[in-house]
C-alpha cells in the first residue's frame, strides 16, 4: 500500500479539490467552501464527484461520494428539490442520508456510449446552503477503480459462500431481505482482501489477514429509506478464520430501504482517496 502511481495521485487530488471548488452556493462564493471551519451543526453538504471509467459495453460509469461538513449532525435530505440530479432526475440513485464528514464512492450512474460532452448536475440543499457539482467525462477525471498500477485490488464481498465476489464501486442491488418494522434483520456476508494485503494463513474463505493481521474491515450505513435504521454494531467484526461477517439492523418504519456495506483494506475508510482500496455494496431491505 506504500507505492502509488503518480497519475493516480494527481487524479485523486483533483477529485478531492473539485468536490469543493466546483460548487455554487446561495450565500457563499464557490471557492470559499474549503475554508469554512468545521462545526458540529449548521453547515451544508456537498456531493463529491470522484471520476468516471469506461465499461466493457462502451457505456461509462460516474462515481460519486459526499461530504457532510458537520462533525455531529446527520442530514436526511429526501430526493426532490433539495436532492436532485438533472437532467433525467431528480432520482438517479443518490443517497438521502448524509452522515458527518466524508463518504467515499457511495453510488454510481451509468451513462450511454454517446454521452460525450453532456453534463449531469447533482444539487444538494441543507442548513440554508445549496451546492451543485457537475458530472462530466472530462479526461482528467478518468479513474481505474478495480486495480492500482502496482497491482493492488479492492477487497471483495460475497453474500453467500459460493456467491459472486463483488469488488469496487456499487453496481445494482447485491442482496435483498424482507422483514417487519421493529424486527431485527440478520445480515451475513463474507469479505476478503488480496493484493498488497494478500491472505496469509487465512481459512478457506481467504479472509485476507496478511501483513501483521490487519485484514479488511467493514462498516454499515443507511443509504436511503423512509425511517430510522439502527445497527447493533455499525462496524461489525470480521472473522479471521473465513472472513465471515454477521450483523443485525432494525428498521423503524415500513417501506423500502437500501443499506450500504463498505469493505476497506488496511488503509482504512476511503483508502486515502484511492479507489483501489475499498468496495461498496448496496443491500435492499423491504420492511412490511
């Protein structure tokens, strides 16, 4: 995890900076957003465009995260006038819950082969601040999320021992569950990490606990849905024997929810801005 390709670093910096600088606000000049002091409450939230990559069928995938500039205020912004992606929106699969600080690579949008110089715009409004970021195929924003130049790849997640191993940015719904309001929902999945944290002495699932046993870590997040979601543990343990994770969540209100399961390698949340180092999967939960 020490070696980094220079061009990848450059793109990572551009994405991080542009997430703030390419913002229009109702009360503040665009370039001032990074200078605002972090407060516990009262700040806004901005989308973070992390780049694009080409798919085997010729389409393109746009990768987005977010940045809630509060240290203690979670913001719930339903899809609509205050949380929209246009044209074609307002709903293009974006989150409606924004926990404090930075969230990396939380959703994607696939655009057609002929997208060319077209542009999408993600607009968010909260606490009296409105931000809008452009989503384009600017060549400077091209990324390679599935393999780093030095060979590192994102960790994997499977929702059954023999199921497909998912890696990198979220693509569709990885698993589905059904329950009732107030009744715990049990999640089971298996994670592993290869590349620079290659499995050393792991069990049959290849838990990926190499290099001093750091191994992959997991965090769970509400992505969207009509009510509250309470996890028994937002960062459940990962078995060092087979990479298995057992987690539980309770949903307050009937409706459809999406839970985001994030797997990080030993570099931690967001991988320091490198797409090589984390995997996100969306889990659908229907509460009757």
